[in-house]
C-alpha cells in the first residue's frame, strides 16, 4: 500500500499562509479538531510548502504570534512511498504526521490516524495482539488537579494525554491536549522589561544618558481555565484487554475518534495502547 492510497489529498486540507498569526491556527484547531495545520507561501503565484504548526507549538510558545516563527520542519514523504516505510519514519522521528510533497509542492498529508485507519480496514497487517504493543508507563493526573497544572504535566511527559485518577487511584476519565485547546483562548497583556534606572556612578550609565524606568511590551498568551480537571475530562472510556488485536483496537480508535485507550486486566490499569503503538506492529 502506498502513501497516496491513505493520505488526505491537498484538495481536502486546511492550510495557513505566510504571513499569518497564531490566531489563524488556533481557530482551525479549535473548529475542526486538527492537531496540526500545514503552512504554505505564495511564491510568484505558486503555492510552496514551508512547514507545520502543531497544537504543541501554540502551547509551548505562548508569546509568539508570527506564523513563520511558530512553524516547525518535520520529515516528509512522497506519494509513491510504501506506507509501512512511512509508518517506520513516524515512529523513529516521533512525528504524528508526514507532509506529502512533490518537490516544493504540498500534495497531501499522511497522519498516524490515516495509518491506523488502514490497519482498521485490514489493508495492512493488524493481527498482533496489543498486549505486545502497549506502553506500560502511563501518564496520569488527579481529578482535582487544576487544568493549567495538568497541561504542564502533559507537556513535560511528552504524550498527548493523561489518565485521570480519583482519590482511590481508580480510573475516572481521560484528559487530552484536544480537551485543553478546546477551552483555551488567546489573551492580550503586557510584560515589563524591568527597572532600568542607572545610578550616577553605574558602569553602564554613559554620556549623561539616564534610563527612563521600566518599559512595557505588548504580549499574547494562551489562557487556560483554572478549574479542576474533572470538569474537562472524558468520563466514559473505552478500554481493551491484552488479547485484542491491533486491527480490533484500530477500529475502536477510529469509530470513537480517539488516539489512545487504557489497557486493563479486570479492573487493574495495565498500560495504555496509543495509536502510535499500533504502528509498531507493522
């Protein structure tokens, strides 16, 4: 199976164009539930691919407004590449999407979800049991944790989710980056450059020039509600056991529009099966 068989073609993609702002990206991500948006530029009437802006970039760089500085370079693929090779690149590079390019032209994008969909349809191998693929280290947070703190926990853990636990350490729900960005908003503010008044004999006081005191610069930030995680988490969870196949779990992920499911043994939490874990089975 080739990348072209599974990718989302350019005609169906939402893109943002340089010059642009973080508001453009945040609007698309919140409205459509995207995890990333390709960035293009008009070069003499021709559309040229330049990079991607992800939901992580918006949170990690809260004071940056320029699209050109928010975007990142990621590995790319060709339309004729084998989808298993593309999946291998995603796993090796830790990338959830590969822009599909022909020279400088963006012809589509292949995401982890596209590969999972191919597994769910039986178009590529999906017979490995997920007990062999699951991640045993699970990122977790407490139901009473303030949402901004949980967001930092997720960011520092390097995974897009946190399993939410109650006071008895039982699974109470799931919090994802998507849940956080759905309630985030961009706010205006200002930041001080600090007190810059020099004493008469200060080494950095020169030629009679005296500082004029603190200066303030306009800033932009992403504001996240401070309420407890329990108000934003998903409470009704799909769970799987170790004997389910990658194909079966892929079908659960696609039909429920989720990226990971807890792996359980009875009532015990044994791990997490992420969509990227299913790519390992290829």
